[in-house]
């Protein structure tokens, strides 16, 4: 026998560190360039997921920011 519980979301909030990073800067933060060239599949992935910008809790040297 299963018990069913209900849950409701009443409010939401967000806290994002630093400034938003656009798609052109993404590999500078993640360190994914090979021989100083961007990934060949990068643009295909970005076009399919639709994400325009993101927030990372790291800087370009991969140090955590607070």
C-alpha cells in the first residue's frame, strides 16, 4: 500500500554569484579549449539547448568565488 503526499511550491528565490557569463566566454571559465581553439561541437550544443548565459561560482583560473 502506498501513501500519496502533496507538496506545493509557494515561493522561489535565487542567489547567483558574480556576473552572467555569455556563451562566447564559457570555455574561458571551464578550460575546455584545446590548442587555444574552441570545441568543434560547442555551437551545435549551444544551439540545441537554447541557453544564452550562465553563472559560474568560479573565475577564469577555476578559483571558487564567494
